[in-house]
C-alpha cells in the first residue's frame, strides 16, 4: 500500500463507488458500503485495498491475498477466492490506474519539493517575468527575463527557466530541470533532471576542425506531454523540435534537433532519435531503440526494443531487429540462423594451433 509519508490520500470510497467509477460488473454479491482507501499488489494488499489480477502466473498470490476487492477480466473472474470481491472490467490494469488517480491525485506529477505555495524565499524570479496567480516556485529555482507561466504550475527546487520561455497552466517542472528556448502547453509534466532546449549537435566538419553551427530553433511541447527524468530534448537547428500532445516519454531518452514527435506516442527508456526524424501519431518505440536522422515512422507503428531504424516505417507496421524490418521477416531470420547454428554444432575443422577431437 502507498506510504502515507509520501503519498497523501484525498478521499475514501465505498466499494460500490469504486465499481461505478470504473464501470465494473459484480458477478457475485458484494458489500457496496465497504470502505476502500488504497490500492496495492496482490501480496501487499490489506482489507481496505483493491488489487488486480491479469496473469495466471500469480494465481497462488491471488488466493493468499487479503485484498477487499480485485479488478479482473471476465475470463479470470472464477479464480478470485470467496473472501475477495471480484470487480470484472475489460482492462484490470487501466481500472487500477483510474482508482489510483482518484485516491492519490498528487502522485500524478511532481509537487513542490519544499511544500511551498506561491513564490518561496530563495527563489530568483526576474522582475520582467509574468506569473499568473497560483504559480508555485520553490527555493533555488531561477526564472529568467520575459518568462510567462500559467496558473497552477509548479517550478520545483533548482529548476531553471530560461529567458522568454512560455509554460502553460497546471504544469510541473521537476527538481533540477532546465527549460530553455521552449514553449510548453498546459498540463505538461517535466521530471527531475530533464534538459529541454539546449543546443542540438550541429557541426560543419572539416580537416582544420569542426565549426559549430548555431542552433536557432525552438522546442514546442504540446498539452498533456510527460517527460521522464534525465531525458534531453534539443532545440531545432533552424526549425523547431516538436513533441505532440499526449505523448509520454520515459527516462533517459535523447531527442535531437528538428525531430517531430506526433500525438500520443510512447517512447520507452534509453531511446535515441537522431535529427530531423519524424514520428507519426500513436507510435510506440521500445526500450533502447535507435532511430537515424531524416526517417519517418508512420502513424501507429510499433518498434521492438533494442531495434535500429534506418528506413521509413509504414503506418501501422510492427518492426524489429538490427536493422529493423517487419517482425515476421525478423523472426524468420532469427529462427533460420538458430537452426544453422544448431546444425553446425562443433563440427568445424581444427584451425592452426588447435587440436581436433580425439
């Protein structure tokens, strides 16, 4: 269950209210007035918690759980023991997320590291910056000249907001993050240590040295984007680097200059996207994917983890491998190589300086 020292519950619901919140069906009689105050994994849930079950691997943990109720898909509902109320939903994980967001809304984005409201002592706000009422600025934060920040936004400790930056309403800029040469929409979440708007990697190379190319573009981040800790988003070289609305970016991702990321994309940790690449809407990049510059990945395409994309990917395609290709081709190649390796065994002839089998 959530640690109350760190995560404050805003309300308690009844089991009936939980079922209504997620549109759950109740295949057997439950106590609709039972109090629900938390969410937890099967093995940690207590009598006031809701858990979820969507993998038969955890059947024993389900039977032993002390949870009050369990989100479960219809085909798995029969496995829920009598002492736990089954709440049948189409997607158990999404239902748990919905309940968690309702009980613990403050966990959705970084809040003040200082527990402050308003502009704290020790924050440095330039006199030309314009902050709407309801902005929170932690100690150590620096807000530059001509910055504009909307109501409900929190700038946490030691964050730096560069000259001329615009940040919308209900955003959160995490500890130690920097935002430069950028325009951010509403409800944008930037976690700790993120770097937005620094130079793109641009040099005119030559035999007498490498001449730095000024990076004269911006970063535009649309509404409801979330950017994980340690991620970098370079500003454009001449045009803009754009992150589309609703996109979710994991920790330690590199997005180079002039990249365009569409709406509602998912980019998992340690992805690297080279300059001027374009991602359509609802693209998914698995962990450690590399994308070379100037390629286009079409709407809805999915790239398997650790793949390297060097060619344009059609909309809706599923690719993987190094270099990436349609997954059916990739799997066929992997299978054939494995068969060839198995057939070869250790039957290679002994080389110079080696002894063959005796």
